[in-house]
C-alpha cells in the first residue's frame, strides 16, 4: 500500500498546495497507515477550476454514457475488492470480514444502482388539455460538495458521489481525515472507468479547513453531508445566506422496541447485531433498547450473555466480529459516557472498561437503571454502548421512543401486525424497521427527522436532490387563448 496519498484533481494526483501532510493512523495498532495531503483553499480552487472546465461536456453527456462509466466504476471496485477492504480495515479498525462483506460490496452496488438510475430518471410532462403542455426538466445543480464521515467511509461517500455524477454534476468530495485511503484509491478506479478529468475531485484534509472551504465556496451549489449533528448545524448556518441546497444525514439515538410477543430467538440475535455492529459506530445502530416488562429480566440476561461472547480482536483476522474504535480520543469519549452513567446510578451489566494493551478496543457494554434524562439515553455515543429500559404498555414504549432530540431510525420487534402498523405510524423517525435491521432497498428514501437531519438520500430522492427542476409551459391552444 502507498504510504503517501495526494489529492485527486483534474484526473491526476496532485500534492497539497501548502506542502502539508497529516498522519493517517491504524486505530487497532497506532501504526502509521499513510501520510495524506492536507488541503487548503488553493487546492479547492484547482478542483473548482477543473470542475468548471469539465461541467459543460459532462452535463451534456448522454445518460447511457454516464451510466456506462458509473457501472465500470462499480465493476472496478469489485475487481479490487480485497485491496479496498484491506485499506478500509487498516484505516478504521473494523473487522476485515465486515469490510469485505459490507463496505466495499455496498460501495460497488451504489455505483451500479445509480448507473441504472441515470438512464431511468426522466422528465415529467403535464398536459392541460386543449391549452398547454408543461414539462419539467431536471438539470444538474452544477458543482456539488460531498462530505462523508469515517464509520462507513467508501460506502457513504459512494452513496453521494454516484447519484451526483449520475445526474450530471461535477463533484468535489472530502472523506474524513480518519479514513482517507479508499476515497483516494477511488480516483484510480474512476480513471480506469473513463470518468473525464475534473468531473470528480477528492480533496483530503480536515473539516475545519478544507471541509469548511468547500461549504463556503460560492461555486459549490449544493452540499451533501453525512456526519455529526453539530457539524450539520454549522453547515446549515454557513450555507443559508447563499441559499445552497443541503442534504444533512446526522446523528441518531435509535430506539429498539421489544414487545413480549416478538419472535424471541430472532430478536435476540438481531439486537446483538443492531447494537454492536461496527462497534456501534453506525448511525442506525440501536442504542436504547426498550423492553416490555414481562420479558425484561430474561432478555437482559440473554443479551449480556451474547455480548460477553463478542470479544474485540485483531481486525485483520477473518474470524473477528468486533474490531477497534476509530481512535483513542473517540474511545475516551465513549468511556466518558459509561463513567457518567455510573455516576448517574446506572448499572454496568457488561463491558465498561477498555481492553488492556495497545489499540482502541472497547468491549460491548450494556447499562440499565438509567432514566430517560440520563446522558446515555439522550446523547449519541457512537460506540458499543447500549442502555436497557423497561416499559409496561405500548403507549409508554412510544413515549420513551419519541423522547429524543434525534429521529433517525427505530426498530420494532413484535408479531402483532396491528401494533406494528400503529407504532410505525406514530414513531418520530425517518426509518422504521419491523422485525429486521439494516435491510436496505436502495430505491427507498433514507434519512432522519429532528436533529438527525434534513433531506433524504436514496433512489429518486437522491436524483432529485442533485438536480434542479425547471418547468416549461408551452401554450398550444387557440392563438388568443
Ligand atoms: P463529523 O461531523 O465530525 O465529520 C464528518 C465529515 O465532516 C468529516 O469528513 C469531517 O472532516 C467533515 N467536517 C468536520 N467539520 C466540518 C465543517 N465545519 N465543515 C465541513 N466539513 C466538516 O462526523 P464523524 O465523527 O466523522 O462521523 C460520526 C457522525 O456521523 C455520527 O454523529 C454519526 O451518527 C453520523 N453519521 C450519520 C449517518 C446518517 O446517515 N445519518 C451515517 C453515518 C454517520
């Protein structure tokens, strides 16, 4: 693997204008993965200039030609899947099995999905009989900024880049400074697939430097952002005066609501997955497990048993199911919440102490005895820490579930169909899963309400975000009508 990654601009790799680099570390070992370009506003201006040059012809390229290129990018990722999976694991400390089965296949699927979408997304026409015809053009927005987090690096970056390119935009993308490598490698795949120079630039660096520069640049007309709620709020306030389009996919504090009439063995298996996958570092992970009183003791005992068998281990071992957290400071933040839970009277049922030795390893941690106002029930921890709370009635479950500033996703575990419909309708979230978790049809809208963000990604929602509708009304009635 290369030890130095530059920015990808104008179809080539270009050193950062200020000659600065930052260190990309492997959180499982503390070892250096790569030196990475630390971009500033001059790098951004190069990217903008090359995007401006490319936009004229890219925006007029036929949907079929764009689709062909996107499809080949997806295929290129499949061909180099092992190399990309390894890079993702070294950057983030996630299990190689997860990178191989989730991150990279899904990034490839995103490109192939939006390749097909490019050819299917069509103008609408509305006839006013005998008078006029309206048609609505969907034109690319122009140059768009795509900013992604570190938890599912290429998966989430491709979820933005692919629809933006499919719709005919030029993209300036910024991966997280904690997970820069797969985005950097993507430039090579794009070149091999025939993406014209300048259509996509990948700028590396810090959010406070190059991230903000992208958000503020007057030629960047839309920002698609996934990350923390505070960062999202900052982006919203900085883009508001310029009326930029924004799509913000932010944090969550997702309830997992378990009724006594659930399919118990399946529910138990799935709760372990939804609480601890990727060490709880998925915005959709369930972190508040609400359990009907009559099965509370049994389920907490079984969950503790399952969690204690999940040992964080070497991410490069194919048998490992739980790896490291993204960084030492993040581990300290996660542990700080556990300490706070202790001081607020919570009972640590399992976990709650970092693993000895090097690397940011933290075990699955379950906490009960906390009220809804405790920090662990209100704030996003983004680690392998979940709380358990009992409820007596459906109404109480709903009240607890909706008692949150966030509104991303909820899961419901019940065999009662009427209850599932009632609850799904009343939950204040953008996504509800019933008897499943993380089952995604790429055509469906994805996103949250309240402090979990604004706008939706996925399917036509993404194609709509990355286009401007223009209505054309043509009068064909009698000359004086
Ligand atoms: P973050 O907000 O710190 O950073 C996200 C990205 O924004 C990074 O690339 C970062 O460099 C950049 N950034 C930081 N400050 C910026 C600024 N002022 N202007 C522009 N860009 C800036 O988030 P993170 O720690 O990387 O990711 C974790 C967060 O992401 C969690 O809150 C998680 O819930 C959220 N997330 C949400 C979703 C979703 O779909 N809703 C998916 C994954 C992660």
